[in-house]
C-alpha cells in the first residue's frame, strides 16, 4: 500500500523543484509550532516546548495529514480520520505507537480552532501558516497524507507511503500503519526515484495577449518603452521596461492551488529595482466556486499590497487581508510576495551584467 504523490506545486521564486516528497525520502526536520492544549502535547509526547520536530514524537509511526481547513475534501476527511484515530487508540498493538498529526497550510490558529471545534477533530492540528513545511515536502493540493516511519529521537523519519485526496478505505490503511511498526526506517532508504524538475502551472494565455496585459500595466505607471523579457537562470517570467526613464519590472507569478478542487493562481506584480510593489494585476484569480474575481475584489487586493516591499512585511491575516470567499487564493498571493527576495536579487544580478 505504498501510495505515491503525483501532483506538484511550484512556489515563487520559481526555481525548479523535484516531484513531491516520495517514499524513501526523509521527512523534513523543521521546527513545528506545538499545539496549545496540554492534552494534545501529552498525546504527541512532546513536553512543554513551544516548537518540536516530528522526530520528537516518541512513536514508531506518524500519519501526517497536510490540509487546509477551508478545503471541502479536508473537511470531509475529518470523519473517517476520527474513526481511524479511534481504531488506533483502541488497539493495544497501535496505541501509543502510531500517532496522527494534522498540519494546516496557510491557516491561522483561530481558523484551526474553529475547524477542530466544528468537525470535532480528535487528533492535534497545528498551523503551517507560512508554507514552510508545505514547501519542504514540495507539497501540492490538499488533503495529503504522509506515513512516516520514525527513526528515533533527533533522526529524521522516512516516508513510507502517501495518499493524495480523501481516504475512506480505513481497514487497509490501518493494517499498513500497524505493519509499519514491525519495520525500520532504514528499510525505506533508497526507494525514492530521482526527483524530476517541474514547472509552474501553465497560464492559458498566449504570449501576445500576456504582453498586451503587461504593456497595459506598465502604461498605467507612465510612458513605457523597451519592453523585453529577462533571461533568468531560474526561468521566472519577468519582463522589464523603461517607464518615464526608470527601469521597472513585471513578474508573472503562477502558483498551484492548495485545495484539490480550486483553480491555480496567476497574477502580475509590477515593481522597481528596490523591490517596491507598484501595481498588482490579475491574470486568473478565483474565489469560492472557482468564480473569477470582479474588479472590486481586485481593487481590494491592490489596496492591501501595492506599496509593500517584495520579500518583507507580508504576514497574512485572513480577517484583514483576505478577499471574501477567496482566503486560500489571498494567502498564496501574500506568500508569493513574501518570497520575492530571491527573485529580486536574481534580477539585480542580471541587470548588473
């Protein structure tokens, strides 16, 4: 039952990434925010520290569910996984030796608290609000379950399988988790295929139409001339132009959706060489029901982001920053701008030559 992940995500800066984390790879030893309640800390066995790593959990196996609390399939997954949690805790062979942990991408603690309450989630759910773990596992749409065979304190566990999407077939999953107890993390070393490079989700727009949109965006900032695409090692799509005698830039930013039923995210960011964001234009942004944003919603996002600095100051607050019914898309936009430092440095190096 060693299921493989097939979907991909590319995060700005658009450097090539390998396929998502695969069987036989070590699970990232990143610091994770500890749960708030004593009961959840006790269940995980992590003590009182504010942060922990997956290897700190004293169990042979951990099922890590990567989710987003607004994703409909993640919400539906709570019922079967609550039953799985009960099966694990009732079986003396698995109780204490198999643990479950939810990691919510792009969600705030308040959102997670509401999610846990509404769906009566039995296992701990913690936040990955800045996409750190999501990036480290090269994650794609949610829900994504990863089965980790632990190697011991301070040692990264090995990925022993994964499942993308809802999983309601509990008996074989439970049997596999139980089987993993008798195996070793070392048994999975060398099973991963060599990672393959991947690219951003395709923007279904012709080059001529894209250039028209970029020219229009530059023209709103002043008199434009000398539009050309930069040739960057990362293959990021960045266009440069002289606008009122100063060099300005437009980055085509494409990100895969967090939720498995949502559309991908495509937009234009216009900025100067100092990294100040001068304009924001949509290419394909959707809200609930995969409906396109209207001009009022685009303008709302412009007010939130224009004037900010690429790479700095992009903490996302869903109560303040999100376009209504487009919280996941809004979070991806903020995260993309937050990760703009490397892109900006690459442009500066290219322009210096």
